[in-house]
């Protein structure tokens, strides 16, 4: 029979030149799995401004490099600045930089090693001149599309001062080769630049998950990173305070999921994740992974719950540079917005059929040019979708949980829209997690939780600030196994006069696989004994014990694209 040959490449190999062996035969089929844009626009060449002004010179126009830099830095690439100086394609084409070429002559009689200079500077300047000549010659173009000044801050707070050549790498797949491209976040606007004339087919699938999203926080990188400093101070104190800041509260929640026998994954920006990995209070059962390290990975398919802390929001300049690389040479110039005043777009939340919420939307900054906006979504929204997909929800054997700690709408049906404080535990929530039971009145707190040392006034204020008036809000962040087995006791208690009270009970013990539902409920006799120990002998009457609520429906019935 005919022998079949399968070659497997990384995404980076998509943009390498085909070798002689590969050019001898066309593949019968090319299969591309997952998005590849980041590989196409990575490591764009840049040239220090000083090199441009030093080497781009011409007899009669010694300031040509200075004029080009001035155009890009002070005039946002407006070509009229150069054209008004009678600078055009001829001038850029006439510049010679051959003195920078690292070409070294070969002599068979020479045995000494030679110091061969890098060709990086020569190639970058050559390409810069070619693009400058081509774009200034295009009379339909008002500004440079593939050349831009970069003065962003680096990680050590220095500022760059480079000219970036925004040009994507050429894909190695020939136009005649059949292509099967598999990507849940594929965007035809971007894909067309690399793989034109594809036919797109949408495959709807069921994701076995309950999804909750906060709507009152951006969950930005700055938001979470600003908690690292306070949390470091918290760790240095003689006594660690789990209520010190939002990051400390998140760790309490993550640890509670581990305690319940679940296996959480937390995803966030790289700085936050590096801090969490070394955090002495974070349970070792919590997996931590940062954005841009997850695509295609099956390492977390057995995780039962994921917390997405924020979103992968790149700098606006970085988004525009990638858009320039993909579309800047297309012949249809991009439209650029004021970076300090981006237009706003109203984006709807996709609510599941079982969601109790009315239609809702979020106003988010966007780009007026749909191509730049497509690049932003491919970096930002798509990265969130990819992070969620690491739990492999389509093939899950049981219903998993997803918590989105950012208000950015994503392409996934939501079951619960919650406030940030509904997810993060307040003092009474942590007391419930710690002890497994909680009085739901201030008087009950005095009687049953005297270890808190609260006065009557302090207990009343604590309840006013807490979510305890709505027991279900107290349980939002707890695993399904625990939430569906919570019991609530309603009873009359006599202290001078008789009044009605409630007390919340988690199951007496809970652990093991998330696929099981074994637990030990409280009996009325056990609850009566427990309440009597706090309220006093004979104080409890008309006791009624019931489950707070039942389990979630198995699936939302929504299809996920």
C-alpha cells in the first residue's frame, strides 16, 4: 500500500521558510489546531531611533533620518510632513547602508577565526527603507501603516525609543494546499490575512458547567497586582489576617474548594500567578497558570473549577502594532482612534436559559476599525475562552464550575451575574467556612459564636454589612457539593421574650471526588442539642430543619460556540 507521512510542527514553524525537501511535494492536507496569530506577529524587528538618524542619510539631505523620526514621533506618522519637504520614495530608495553589511569574503587559505557581525541591524534598516519608500509613494495613504514609534515603558520602568517595523511573517502554507483550521476563537477578519477564501463552519457544543461572572469590577491587571503589596505586608505581620485584602480573601475561597475535595485552577496575569505560586497560605492542591501559557494544554482537564482573575488586556499600543503587522500592508489603511478617548461599545452578556437575570450589557472601550478590534478580541476575550476550555467542559463527566472575576462579556452562557463582594467572603462567610455553621441573626451570633467577642451593637453592625440576610448569597462561592447539602434550621428561641431565628448548617463532613454526593446531614436531634448549648436549656421550640435549596440543573441547555 501507499505509505502515509505525517509531519507535526509547532505554530512557530508555520512562518519558517519551507526547506528544499518540503518544496518537492505539496501536502495532501494541512491541519492547523488553535489560533496562530501570536506566532505570526511575534518578535517584530525594531531599530533604535539613534541608528535611524545615524545611518539614514543622503547627499543633499543629511537630515533624512531625523525627518523620518520626527514624522513618526511628533506627527504620528503623517506622511504630509515628509511630502511637504519634497521627500518621497526616490530619497529613501537612494539611501545606501552597504557599509553595515556583515558580508565577509572567504579565503581557503585563512585559518584564523573571524568576527562576523550580526546582520540584524542591516536587515532591519533595509526593510525600514523599503517600507518607507513604498508607503510614501502610495498617494492613497495619509500616514505610515507599518512603521511606528514605540516609547512604551519597559518592566524596569525605562522607556523604549525605537522605530518598530510592524510586519507579520509570511505563512508557509501554499495557496493551493487544502487546509483544515480548528479554532474555537477563530476570527475570519484575521484569518483571511493568512488563509484567504476559507469556508467557515460553526459547531455548537454543550459545555457542562455552571458559570458565574462579576459585573461590578474590571478585574484588570492593575486591580489584582495592586493587592500584592498589601498581601506581602499581611504575610509579614505576626498574625496573618485572612480579611486583610481581596487577594487574601481569594486564597481563602480557593483553599475551601480544595477542602471540599475539589481541584481548582486559578488563571491570571503572570506577575499575580508568580506571587500566588509562592504564597505560603495557598493550598498545594490549587493549580496556578498565567494567560498565554494555556492554549491547547490538557494539563488541567481534570480540574473541577476555574477562577479567571481578570483578563489578558495588552497595552493599546501593543494592540495597534499587531494590527499594523497583520493589516498595515493590505492596501486598505487602518483607522486609528485617540488612545486617551477610545469609543465605547455596549456588549451584551450571553445569559443562559436558566439564568434568573434580565438582559444585561457592559460598556467597554473598543476600536472603531473592526480589524483592530478583532486583534484586541483575539488577544483579550479569546484568551479567557481558551483558559476556560482547559477544563475540557465538552467532554466532562460531571458539571464543573467557572468563576469569571472580570466584568468583560465573553462568548459563554452565564448562569449567575454577581457582585464582586458576593464572591469574596466577608467575616461571617469565613466564620461559616471555619466552623461549618452560622447563626443568621445578631442575637444568635451573640449566643452561639461568643468566641468572636462581639458586643450587641457590634454584632448588629456586622450583620448589616454582611450578606447573611440572604443565606444563598453566603454560599455563592462554595462548591456545588457543599451548596446542595446545606441545611437551614428555623426555630423560636426564648430570651426574655420569644422570637424566631434561623441557623445555617453545612454538612457535618464533606470530602472526596466531585463526582460523588456522599455526605452526612444533620438530624433534628443533633441540631437541637447544638442550639441548646448556646441558647440554653429549654429555650428552643418549634424547630424545623430543611435543605436550603436543591442542586443546579444538569446543564443550561445553551449551546456554546
